[in-house]
């Protein structure tokens, strides 16, 4: 049974039709602190991506119902999901197959049998790109610095005290500066799809974040932009 995507931990959609292989991969991914959502075929994978965007997709080429190549093509053709990194796994070892997979939009390609250690290294490399804060990266925007490893935030060199929710909210906005995120997208990324809260909760926490970043200084610039009817953006 698949759980919904949650936040806090980077999420990986694992699409593999062989149960034994799927469980081995899931075990190693979860041992690395990642949230794993399992899909046994291409049709289920597309349905799960439509319900919630993962941070990374591990995608087998040979799948029942809808092939991995077609799953990759559809995901990369949609504006909302084209930025999700995809690592394609395949028993096809010919160069022409690898080229086809990469041309379809896969960000990386590994042939079976593969080294689990190498696969995990490639997973972490892709996650550092898609979820830098969750991977412990340091993010900067204007005079705001967020350290994903120590969970510290400073503005103008002064530490900003944030609760866990406000920290995740700021990290999500800083990972996508300038991009408008809807309340529903922020709910998915910050609270998780399995947490049922009113969308107005986002407004409350954005208000708290604004207050914390302002640190009582009315002259300090508000870096969070409200886009009426659309959501919020940083900058």
C-alpha cells in the first residue's frame, strides 16, 4: 500500500515491476533517510505523480501497461513535473538505448546489474539539485542564509529563530526563488499530502515567517511576495 508523499525527508518514487528488486531498492533508499513511494507499473507511476510530485524518480525501462520511456516522456512534457530528476534503470546496455533514454528526458541512466553504492551516490547527487536544503545544502537569497545541515537561518548576519514549519516553508521558497507556489503546492511540500489542513494555514505560517524575517524592523524589506489568486514567491 502506498503512502502519500510527505515532506521533511526527500521523496523518491520507485517504479519497478519486480517485487524482490523493488524491495531491495526501497530498503536501501529508506536506510539512507529517504521517503520511498512504490509503483509496480507505468500507469500507477503516472497516477502517483499526478497526485503528488516526488523529489526524484527511479524508473525501470521495462514496465507493464506503460513503458518507462513513455512514463519519462509524459513527466518531462508537463511544466509542473519536467524539473523532477529521473534516473532510468535498464537491462538494455547498448549505447543507442542509453541515448534514447537520455533524449527522452532522463537525467541519468544506469544499466543492470548495477552497484547499489553507485546508484545511491547518483540518487544523492540528483537530490542535491532538486532539494538542496533537504540534502543539507546552504541556500542564499539576498541577505538571507539558510543552512540545511545545521537548520540555522540568518538575515544580515543575525540569527532568525524559526519553528520547524516556518523553516521548511522558507527552505521550499528559497529552493525556487522567483517561482510562484500555490497554497496547495506549499501544503504538499511543507505539511505533506497525508496531513489534512486548511489552505488558510499556509497564510498563517507565511505571516509568522514574514514577522520572523522582519525581526521587528518595519523598514526591513519583505522578501515574500503575495500573488493574489496564485500563491507566494520569494522575491
